[in-house]
C-alpha cells in the first residue's frame, strides 16, 4: 500500500543506486526477466524458470538485510527499506503464481476466464457455492436471486423455488445488469478460503502498479477483470452495497514492513491498486485476537469507507467473516489516532499500533458522524 509518488521513486531505486548491492542486482535482473515473458503456451514454464533462478536467492539476501534492521516496528523510507519492499513483493508475487497456474491455463493474451479455468477447479467452486446456497437463509438467497440470472443459476446446478423466482422477476424489472457465469466464478474464486487466487491477483497488481512489472498482472487478468466487472454490477444492488467502518489485518512483520509503515503515516494517501478485502465486523479481521484464523500483525481500521459485500460468495467456512471489497481506484487518507473517536475505534494491541484511514472523496464529509474526522 504505497502512494503513487513513492511507487515511482521505488521503480528507479536499482537504476540510481551508485553502488548496486547483490540484492539490488538480483531484484533488477528478476524484474527484467519477468518483463520479457510474453503470454504464450510457454509462459508458465518461463516463469517457473525465473522462479527457480531468482526467488530463493532474493529471499536469502532479503532476510539477511532484514535481520540487520535495528527496529522492525519503526517506519523507514530509506533506499534500503524500499529495496527490501520491492524484493519482498517479487518473492510474494512469484510464490503466489503456483496456485494460480494449478487452476488456470493462460496461454494466449486476453483469454476469458471460462476458457482459462481448469474444469476441476470450476467444478470445485460450483460445489462450494451450492453447499453454501443450501445453508443460507431466505433473505440471503433472495438477494442473490436478484443479481444472478435464472440461466446462470441453472449453470450452477441450482433451481430457484417459486418464491425466489417471483422475487427475481419483480426486481429484474427495475435493476440491471446481472452477473454472468464468468462473473460468478470470479467472485467465488476470489472469495474462496482455500484456492489462493486472490493472492495471485493482488500481488500481481502491486508488482505492476508499484514496480512497473506487468507480466503477472496480464496473466491473472483472466480472473481479475471479470471480478472487477462483477463488483461494478453489484454496486447497482443495494443489498450488496456497504458504507461504514471496516477492518483489515495486515502483515507487517516481514522485510517490506518498515517501508509499508512509512507510507501509512497521517495525511498520506492510500491508492487502491487493487480491490482491498476487509470485513465489516472488527472481530473477524485477520489481526483480531478473537479470530481463530488470525494470521496478521496489525489492524487497519477504515473509519469510513464504501465497499461491496461479497460474503455470500464465500464458501461455508468463511461466509461469517462478512467480507467486503473496497474497489480499486478509490483513494483513502491515513488519519492520526488523535483525530479518531477512540471510544468507538480501539487499538488492536500487539507491537504495532492500529492504523486508521478514511475515504478521501469530499462528498463523504457530510456523512461523517460521532467525531470521525476525514483528512
């Protein structure tokens, strides 16, 4: 989560360093190798070769540099911290592609999701959705019947009952468009608790927007583009729109942490380079000690945001996490803790304090209540 200005500076890091370190050289060479990959039947193997050649070496150099950091909890925007962040992003991006390639075959530019997805993965996603559908309450099923066409339900192996059909027909007269099969599969995969596809799309987007390496983003576009289209469709349906506070767990205890923290200081902008996953329930974010799935170091609290509810596309095991997505392209601003109503928004504890932000659009200021301040 870096500002566009800092991202542009970071892209120039390896080029401007007077004496390039081994980590700087490895990072530059790996980035160059990725940029040279073209989408073809060989691209998966070419990326695997790059992964084998660079990832372990970059990891070792990055961890050596990280272990020498005096205080890993302090923000740091030095050239060395920027380089660690770029190297760590390369590591995360390459490692997350393994699961993606296990589920998708992207061998030509612009291939659609329904062509790229492996049949076994498609069937697994549909199976999880059907299992979730039959455990939903009537209100949630009606909400989905508004946004998914009866034809798509049939493709998903689901038959609406009479009440659901009537509700869908009534709503269909005034609300359009609806989700296609590709949209549903993209939502189901991104929201799935075990497929890992969201890691590939998000890491690829960060590698592109922050460091100018767009190859992996072009490959994962077969999933990410219909996902973004689906979010834009859901924005037309009040049942899927969310406005209010949201919470997200962040991984900061890693070599990119110091630099990321330096970009999250009060007054700084947060540009959403990809959809940001969060939850409307504080106790369900992945940094909360009350969440049994807790895997993050620090809590990011959105004191006010607008997002899209996608929890009905989660599988049964994660539907209660009340996941929302803050779409890409939004701009938020980090807030000082002194400017936040701390009686309502409390720190999460741990070595890293809770960070706060809010959507920066000026038209939201009138909606801020109970002392929430918007920079």
